[in-house]
C-alpha cells in the first residue's frame, strides 16, 4: 500500500489502513500526501499528514499556529472564495476568540443538568429501539443506530417528530458524499412531513455538477438550501429553552446561525451514526469482550471509551499553518494544509500499550476521538450518554447477538462509518 492510499476514499471501503499508519508513525510521522482527482473531484495541492499522538495533540491545542479558520477543517478546499467565506462562519471552522464567542451561545445546552434531564428519555428510546430488534429477531443495526441521535437532536432542537427523517437525509448527503449510495439521499416522504418539512423540500436543490463539470460541494450553501430554509423557518417559532431559541437570541450572524444549525443537524449526528455500529461490530468480533461485559456491567463506561478509541467515528481534521514552522522534523510552509489523523493517534504504541488489542478495561484511555484543545467536542457527554444506553440494552435484551451477514463500510476518507450491519438476536435473545 502506498502513501497516497491514506487520502484515497476507496481505501476505507475495506478498512482503515492501520498497518500503513503504524509504518508511517515509525518512519515518517509527519509525511506529505498527494491529493489526486477522485470521482470528478479535482486534484488538490496535497497536505501534511500528522500521525503520532503527541504531534496530533500539539496541532489541536495550537490554533495560533495551526488554524481552523484559514482554510476550514476538511481536506478538500472549498470550491470558491465565497464558499470559504461561508464555512468560516461555522464554529468548527473558527479560531479563538471568535470560536469562544459562538461556542458560548450553545454551551448551556450540554451542561450536566440538562443532560441529566435528557438521560431518562434517551434511555427509554434506546431500550425501545433495541427491543424492536429483539422482537423481530434480526435487523440492520446501522438503521437502528441512526435513529437514536436523530431522535435526540430533534428533541434538543425542537424539530417536529415527523421531520426527523429530514435530519437523517441531510446527514447522509453531507457525511456520505464520497459514497454513491449516500450522496443523493432522499428518503423523507413528503406526505408524512410537517408543513415546515414540506416547505424545506420546495427548496431542495437539484444536486449535480457545476457548469465547469465539477461536482457541487455538498457542504456548500447552495447544496444545502433546503436545510437552511428549514432552519430559518423553525427559528421563527422556537420552543422555549431549545437550542434554536438560544441560537436566535445569541447574537449570531445569518451565516453563523445557518452553520450552527448545520453543526447540530449533521456534525452532532455523525459520532453516533458511526460510533454505535462500529463499536457494536467491534464487540461482535471480540466475543470474549462481549461475554465479559455481560458479567461485569461496571465496565460499560470504559468499554464505550475503548470502542471510541478502537473505532474513531471521525478519522481526521484539517488545519492550515499560519506561519512557517517545523513539525516531526518536516518544514511546513505558511498556508500549507496540516491534517491530523485521530485514527492513527489512537493506535500510537507510545501511548496505548498493545494498541491493536481491544481492551474494554483499558485505563488510562485518553483517546482523541472527540478531539483536543479548544475544539474538543461540545457534545461528547451527550454522545457517551447515548452509546452507554444502547450498549446497556443490547446486553440486557440481545445477549446472544451475532452477525447475520457481512458488514458494508462507507466509502469515505473522513467518516469511519458503516452502511450496513446485519445482525440477528441469536439463541439467547429475549
């Protein structure tokens, strides 16, 4: 396997290239990666991949030197200067002090008190979803897992229940844009949507290509016109205390508001959409760990942390160098892309003993799946709450759970996701 395979989306349809990461950590821990043209997307200028744990943490905690704002946080550059200006309004793509200001607007939605109030409802929904699998005897657990974060986000955001499918469609289109099965997702039935949801569909763009033949960037404002039309309409009548109310009252600009809705509707979804099925598949491939969890339920919390380390839901994030610098022995020029790989850092043998072993009792377990530094994931506690609830009810209701077919991975060099995870209750389900 060559170094360029680190970038190639098709690589990840088989697995994360952990063996290549291990080799590069030992020989070229900061290495130059080409960006060839892929499936109609134009070639890029290339970037520096950062693969060791210590270097990844250094980049993430140094926004003065490695900026989220200059070129945003995706490997691919935004298509136009206008697109770049728009995405720079997203909290994810801001540096302090602007990042601190926008983060404060919504931080109150994730306090321990608020999450405590949500916990019982999330637990009940997780039990209902897992119970349905037990009753049917088999299911695609990707679809099961996708429901819980969408249900939770709809509740937090005040989205009507009948419009939850829209949240899932938007996430599929954006998260899975490198995969043909997801790039044009449209599963919401107009007849079942609220008037607000049908209003959004009227603004759905015809996804395709630009006049120059390049694909439309699914993260651009034009590609998400329906989502932003919905966001503005929903904000006209926010539920008191909801995220939408805080966003409306928080002094955000129009672009900041739209990008904040994007973050909650999509980025707030992806950790669970990837982490729950990926973590469950990891457990099913390690039956001794599954059996141990059955006996030692006190290991549920550390088991979730090990799932996140072993199967990081998001594999990388980009920064842009603000000045000439040196990292890992490499000279990095001002303006060059610097991409940190959480998937590699989480297997760094200098930090995690026997890193390729799945150990549900691993401690300490300071994985980087939720990031590090000022951009540490705001919704990490909420994600953990949901993952623990699902795992708890799988252990209770599906003790004999087993694979019912081959899992199918998402084609993406960014999202560590599954498209299908067929499972059956097994002989001990109840």
